[in-house]
C-alpha cells in the first residue's frame, strides 16, 4: 500500500507518520504545500491513500485537484470546528480532527482497508469544496484593523487598505493615503481574516485590494506586475499564482 501525507506543519506530518508506522502503514512521502504536491503528482504515480490537510500554507488543498487528476482514496486531517466536522461525516468523508487521536486513526485506516471506493473521491472533493465555500460565505471578515501609533490606537477600515505586506519580519498595511502601519499579526493569519472577494495574496509578501488595482502589466518569466493606486510599492504576481489571480479578477 502506497501512502503519502500532505501537511504543511512538518512536526504534525512526522507525528502522523510515526503513528501510522505503529499500524504497519509505511508513509513513503511527506509533502507540505499545494505547489509541492502538484509537482510531485505530475512526476509520480498516484498513491493508494492520501492523508490530506485541508488548509496548507499556500492555499486550500483542493487547488491540487484543479491542476492534476487524482483517484486515490483520501482521509482528511483538519482543525475545522465541530459544525464542519459533522458535515464531513454526513458527506461520507473520512476525516481526522487535529490533534489526531490514535484510536480514531486506527478506525480510519481500518475503514480504508475494508472498503476502498476510488470512484467516490471526486464526489468527496466536490462536496467538501461546497462546504468550505458555504462556510466562507457565512463568515464575518474583519471590517477594521487596529494599530498602535505612539501612545495611541488607530482604527483603519478595511476598505481603506490598499495592501498588506511583510518586510523585515514585520507585517504592515498601507492605506489609500500612502501611510504604512505595523500590525501585530502575520500574513498567514490574514488568510482567514480578509474577504477573498476583496483581497488576494499575489506572492509570499503581498495581499492586494482589488479596488486599488490601477494597472496590470506583463512581466518576465510569465509573471505579472501590479500598479496600485496611491502606492509606490513594486508588486509582482508570482508565476504559480498568476492563474488563480486571473480567476480572482474574473469573479
């Protein structure tokens, strides 16, 4: 049985690998991102079973299936709340809630060994994508950010933010008046706080607001260069994000 783990938190991936070894399940490969996984599937024969984290560092794991066709059986690993977990169960999807329990892991592996139905994989992915979309549509995204200016706290409405960016290990927002403010958070945390209809992460350093896009230019190596209103930032859409960026613009 060929098994792989796709999990962005490396300690969690190694822990799951050790737990599976106790069940005589040998994990051949550990993958940690959407892009790494896509590359691996394009170059290797698909496994029998995938342990798949829902949220990876560079996006949702469903993006993998938009680029490559996979018929492997899947057991999802997730930190989603109880409501979502119940929905996974109703959709007949195998799942493990983090932190993973040894008994629940054994049950999931036994279920796979007794009844494997690869034809249901695409349906499972589709059902879970719909669930995440519905959950995101109900979500209340941040309407304002608070930053410290001297001894004062300043509230900045989200609609006035041109972009968020990281620099020198700090995370900043830039306003429509070209002011920059330091935030007590990270770009990774912003993934769940920003409305995806308004903000898009174009590379490892920047989130941009669609309402402040002034110009989009072709750039070297199949990338794009963005010009934002009231901003002098030079922003390049990374090559692996260009396709998703264009889809985002068209929504």
